[in-house]
C-alpha cells in the first residue's frame, strides 16, 4: 500500500537566473529524501524574503515588480527565474539593479553569520518575518544528519554560503529565540515631549481605549496608559482634543516600534 503523506524529492538544485551576467543557485544536498512540504516552504520563504528585500532596497513600478517563476523542471534540478521580462529585456542599465540578487544573498549571509555566532549583529532592518523566512529556508536539512545546503550567487562578484545540518539546526533554534526576544517589550524614558490625544476614555477607571500621539517619536497614534489619576484628570479636562501636553513618559517598544506610552509626569498644558 502506497503512502502519500510524505511525498519527497531525492536531490535537487534550485537555479535562479536574472540575466546572462548573474546566477543564483540554492543547492539542496540531503542525506535523506526531502519532504515536499518542507521543500515548497523553503522555496516559498526564499521568494517571500527576496520580494521583501527588493521592496526595501529598490524601486519598481507595480507592473514591473520582479516575480519568481519556475522556468523548467529537469532531473535533479529545478530552475526558477526570479525576474520578469522587464529585467531580461534589458530595460535597466544600472549594474547594481542587474546584480541585486548578489546583494540579496549577501544579506542572507549576514543573517546566517549572526545566528552562527560569527558576527555580533544581524543585518540592518532585520525583522521577525525575515528570520522566520530564513528558518524555513534551511528547514529541509535542519533535521537531516549529513545533509547540506549551498547558496551561491555570481555576477558582479561571487558569494557562497555552505550550511550543514548542525548549522541549519543552530540557525533554527537561535532564530526562534531571537524572534521570541523581539516580542518582549523594551522600555525607553523620554522627557519633556509634546503629547496630544487621538482618542480617550473620559474616566480614570477605563484602562483601555486611550491613544495619543508624540510626533517626535512616531506620527501615528499609540496606546496610552496614565497610572496617576490626578494626571489623567488634568489631561481630560475641558476641550482636551484642542490641547498639547508637555509630559515625561516611558515608551514600551516591540521590535523597535512603540507599542505603549506610559505617561508618568505632566509638566504643562498648551492650547493648540
């Protein structure tokens, strides 16, 4: 009786081509057959992270945004074309744009180096979604003793990232820990900041629903908590939506973004 719960691929190489001058290869060299789900998740994570990287670092119109395409499937390999006809048609002369796949793999190398303890900091602007994508990329070999994975890019330079099973497992474990740490709020104290209400409950007993803006920190409204009843009373007197409040506050950050303002001192009130 056949079982279809684990559909596996023996060995494969993923090749991505943007032009005759650039090549990107992701080689899976497993000791055991790779589960199809793990492989598809790995390729999906690569595609997702590539698109995220391009959005952050390059400008494309919606009609011309790079797409990942499977160009052909052949024995032992899968060739995936990451770029649409705008690139392959030669509409860009800028070498940096032609070689942005190489820069993308440099970013991947920075991530792997950090989680393997080879560097002290992750690449700039690393997010939890980026790390989750990296974990999914290496998942096909993270539990496969003897398995190996190679990222290779060439064009205006060459980069190789060779990851064995124990390294993939370490990246996964440290990556999950890093993600968990980002969800723990960090606290920063600010003094003499201008605060104004976005919305508020007009009694001290309501502990939720208050939101305010401190433009010097971030221009969007942030959940606000005032622990002192006297301070809250002064800040909801009269036409409080037409007032500015000079305050001291503690800011809870999650993933370096403000999640809560804790107002600890009211210094002065101004009319708008």
